[in-house]
């Protein structure tokens, strides 16, 4: 065989390998989106059931029974960093709170030099982000109390939108930034910047996974992290806790081997549903007076249900607090 024929044959073989690799990458299921895709926010409803002395506000002055998206964006206190973007992109967190804000990381999954998908991540800033929802509310209570979420609280899909299962990867976090006496006034309440990092059993910061046991057929058939999952099973995942400058291979981002960049988000530490005595009885604690609460809503990139097949969905967030009966 001539040298020219060998070179031509080698070129064909190389092209065939690249084609097979491209098909493999396209057909595989990966956590995070592997393309520039987002999820549309069709509506946001934040409801608080005002009973037994519980009231809500976005500026610690105008107290209501229910607040809306308009209240959050136009009726909030001066200097707020509330954000309700028109679309979302996957982010991740381990629930670490610094200076009253939860650390959130935006991940990008791209092919590396070896043709395998690898993850990089950069930290987001609440005041400038366009990838997740974040806002402050104030709760006024006549006594210390443990709040629950009502059965109307949910994260779902807009009625006329195609259900692709992305709501299964949704998360909502509540960060208690501290309390002041009712007589302290709005300025003192607004200045609160506390907040503890998420930990099992700590009701000062809660991460709610409303659809923990629901999984798409794609996630069940092609678990991006390996292993077998079933519908109804809450899957432990590893939230991003530090920026990732050097791409990390997809195979190791959720196996617990890298505690520098990831932290285990154990199922036992997350509030799984809004139904059942165990979850609702230990949901969220506030003190007597005015409590500042920072709320985060996002699509968790490390969740098994966050993949390309689920992108392009209209998600509806409904949150309704309930005070205990007297």
C-alpha cells in the first residue's frame, strides 16, 4: 500500500472515530446543560398565610398577608438586591452562607481535550445574577414560632407548557438573617446580615427540594452519575462549594472523591416535601419580632434531572408559609 493510500485510510479512520465520539456525546445524559440553554420563569407566587400574629413585608414597613412579584421588585426597601430574571440557568450550592448571602456557583459543562465532558464553575453575585431568583422578605411575629409550608407550596410546570421534568431539579432555600424587636424599626431590620450555613438539623437555613423523589424517564434510564435510581427515590448529590478553574471530569463531580470543590447534600438534611409531620414540624424557625429572610430559587445543576432533555420548561414557584395554630 502506498504512503498516500495509508494517509487517506488513517484520515478516514480518524473522521470515523470523531463521528462516533460526537454521537456518543449527543446521546448521553449529563447533569448540567451541555449547551447554552435556559429555563423560562413564567410566574412567581410568594404567598404568606397571615394568622396567629404572622405578617409579611418586602420593606419592613408595609405589612401584608400576601406579597407578589411586583412587591418584590418595586415595593422592596431601598438598596435591595432582589432579582427575578426572565430565565434561569443551572447553578449549584452547598448551602454555605457568607455575610448573609448563600454562595451560588454557575457551572459550564464542555468537552475537554480528551473529548469527555468536564465541569468548570464560577461564583455568582446576588446583586448582578441573571441565573436564579433571590429576594428578601420580612416576617413579623408576636412570638417565636416554627413555620411550615402549606400543601399549596410547590414548584411545577405552567399548565400550557410541556412537562419536561426540570421542576424535579428545582430548589428553594430560606436563610434566616436575624431578628430585631418590633419596636426597633425598619432600618434595623433591613441592616440584618446574619445567617448560618446549611447543616442537618439547623432550621436557621433550610434547603427545600420539593420534587425530591420525582425523576424523568431519561434520568432513570441514563443516570449521569452511574448506578441505579428509581422513581420515588431521593438521590444524594454533591453541591458545588468552591470555584472550579481547572475542568473536572464529569465522572468524578458527584462521587464524593473531591471535597475541595463539592460537599455532600445528604437526603436526610434536606426538607424533602411539604407533606408529612416530620418535614413540616421541623421546617423553619423565627424569633419574636421582625425577622429578615433571604429566599433563593434555582435549578440545581448537580441534580440528576438537570439535563438537556429537560431544558426549555416554564416553571412556576409557589411558596406559602403557615404559622402554627394557637
